[in-house]
């Protein structure tokens, strides 16, 4: 599937969302919509790949927190990968990293998903 600003792909029983560009309200709303659609479709393992994301503003963080909550409510598993140093620190400072596993590479995260049932 391709969306206006967010690329996605199926990866076995997981779903990868590629966030490219500036994660602000517009991009964040698109990510939120895609994740909701995937959850509604029955997928419970979602990976957000931030390789193409250089900046995240406060609204983007707020939306990501909402995504974390939605996935937790559905007993899903969420992981992040390919975070820049500054975005990794941002997720640590805001507490998001306490609820989401962070991996350096997409392959590592997908391997974790396959081990988590």
C-alpha cells in the first residue's frame, strides 16, 4: 500500500510504516490514520521506521504517543527502528522509549517480532 506521505509494506505478520520527512501534524495524522487502518485490519505487530525522519516537532511526538496508546489498547506490539541520535534522545526524554522497543535496523526489529509470537 502507498499513502500520500507514508510508505508501508507487509513483512510477514508485521507491518512496516516508513516515516519520511518532517514529522509534524500533517505527517503525524497520516501515520495515525495508517496505523489505525492496519489495526482495524487485524495486524498487531507494527514497526515505525524513522530512517527518513530528521525532525519531529511537539505535535508529532503527541501523535506518536497516541499511536503507542492505540497499539497497547489492542494488545499489539510496536517497535521503532532507524532513529537518528536526536530523535532517539527525544523519545527517551518524553518517556516514549519506555513503552516501545527501539532497534538500530529494520531487520533486527522484524526478528524481534518473529520471536514474540
